[in-house]
């Protein structure tokens, strides 16, 4: 086995299996050994399922030896965000209230991954209830690029484990940016699908009308492979979209010649850190060189809607926690408790105003996508902040709203996005862009991500941990 096997792509693993150069059990054991070696430093895993993972992997060995293939994830070790219900492991959702909760059934996405042959290494840590911070009693995951820097929220363990080579891909969820922030801070590629493209059955909610579930990986092709396994309609989730799921890998190498990519320079440059702006301009140049047509556009008014994300989230979170809040209020961390309190205090009239603003923005964005195929924006307005800086930001609600500038609008609209590494800041931390598309354009986003990554190497950069 090569020394850097832990950073192989999902597609590379599949080829090694086909050539019988490696077995899933060998790769899984190497992953478990790496977790044992490194995760004491990075705290990515809430639960490691070593024995179960090895049983799964040996079954994959046997199936592949017989010529049975379940698809691109067959024998691939992955991690599950701890808000995914699992009947074989606790599903705490980042809380202490549910730390012993073992559901009687699996989330739909868990069953789909396992039917696709994926090997579940364990459950990955996350912020409490998928909001902004970890419960005070839970050691937060640390960024493998530099432990003094923010790792994002809420799919923290997913970002850390995938970046550090402690799994080959992971599940994240995104209500205000929780696939995209950890992907950005950890140098990953994440797909936030169209709302409803992936079932949320058996997934702890933060705010149901804003929640999205999707893959976090190290390349666009890997994310496309995972998405193809977990996407699709679900009789247990009536909000899951019934549209057929395409083979996202089938045309991923077809390039982007003629694709219309919109850029609103005021939206993406005013008040944005110069390092982010420079990297985004370079990414624009690369996309144009690949044959895309860059069109200047005007992004719909978004500031009011972003300012309404916290109240909207608060009401839905309060509803999701009715069974345990306020009856077990003392067991909640301060940030999630404050959010729920705000939800209880928010009026129906206020929510109606947010709903109407959301409808207007979503309609205006749909109209914009009649003129373009994709939109190019940063993931964050600033390079990755240090933990010290983030703690200083905590006292200023305007800072959170600024960070949400490029993420929350697309949770409100349910639009799919792909997050891609686009450079390195002066402090040697990753920079990140997003491509945003109309509903159900994940195949186009994957193709654009693959094209960009075929001529850049930012997604191949690794944290300095060996």
C-alpha cells in the first residue's frame, strides 16, 4: 500500500479494487489505524465503529472477488455526521441530551450508502443541534491545516476527518452554510444539493425548511459519486423530490465550453477581503479559459433576507426541540438555548414577513438563472479566521450575518451549490469559491467543478500532518 493511500480518491480506490491491487478490508484497516493514530489530536469522531466496519469491509472483499459491484462507493470507508440516525450506534446530534440515543431505524441516506457498499467507519462530531457551537462538555474538532483556526460549523467532524485522511468522504448538512463552511476551512469539495434532492428522513433537524444533506469530499468527482448514491425520492420523506437521479459521473468530464457563468462584482467584491477577491478573479479567468462565457449580472437584493436567517432558524429549531426544551433546558449549551428562546419569542407576523421576503428572493433568483447557467461567488467574505478572532466575533451579530452573506441566501432558495478550493491565503490556509445553479442542476455543478479541478491543483493540497 502506498504511503498516501489515505488521500486516494474514491474513484482511485474503485480502480485499485477492480485491478485487485487492494482489498476493502486492507483500506478499512489502514483508515482505522490512522484514526487511532491521529484523531486524539483532531477530535473528528464521536464514535468509531471498528469491528462493524471490518465486518462490512470483509463482506465487500467477498463480493468484489465474486465480481459483484454495488457501484462507485463499494468498499469505500466513509464517515457519517452524527445527526444521521443509526440503529447500530448512538445518534446524539451534537447534544448531551441524546448521547445515549440509539434509534430503532437508520436514516434513509445511511441505508442507501450501505446498500451502495460504503463502509461506515463511525459517527462524526458536529456542533450542538447543528447550530453554531459545540456543547461546552464536548471537545470540538480541530482544523488539521492549523489547530488555531476556525473549522466552520456545523459539520465540523466531517470537514476534519475528510481533510485529514480519516475517511474518504463524509456526510454533511447545511442550514446556513454547514456543508460549505467546513469544506472551505478544510480545503474540501462539498455539494449542497437542491432542497429535497436528498431525503432528510432520520436526520435530526435544525430548521426543516432550510436543512439540506449532502457529501463532503476531496474532489468534485468524489462528491458526485456520493451524491448519486444518496439522492432520490423517499416514501418516508414526502418533501424529497421525485425527479429521477441522473448518473452524475456519466458526463462529468464533458467540460464547460459554452456554459454561461454569472458574476455580480458588487456582490462578490464590495467589502470582501482583497485576498478572496484576487483568488476569485483568478478562478473566473480559469473558467473562461475552459470555455465558459462570463456574464456580468445583478444579484437579487439579499441583505434583508440574510438578516432574517437567525429568526427563521430560531422558530423552526424551537419547534424541533419541543420534546426537550424547555423541560431539559439546563442540559443545553448557551448558544443553542439562546436560539430556541428567540424562536419562542418570535411572532407569527414576523415569520410571515420573512416568508414573503423569501418568496421574493427565490423568484428573483429563478429569473436570474434564465439568463445564466451558474453563478460564481466566494464561500466566505474573508480568509479563515483564527479561533481567537472567532471568539471576538461572537459578541457581534453583524459578523455572523456578514459570514452568512454567500451561504444563507441559497438555503432560503433551496439552490444547489458546489464548494471548491480556489487558492491559499497568506497564512497558508485554504480559500474557497462556490458555484450556484438552478434547482436540480447538480450534474452541471459537478461537471463545472471537475473541469476547474482538471486544470488547478488546489483540491490536491493537503494539511501539514503527514
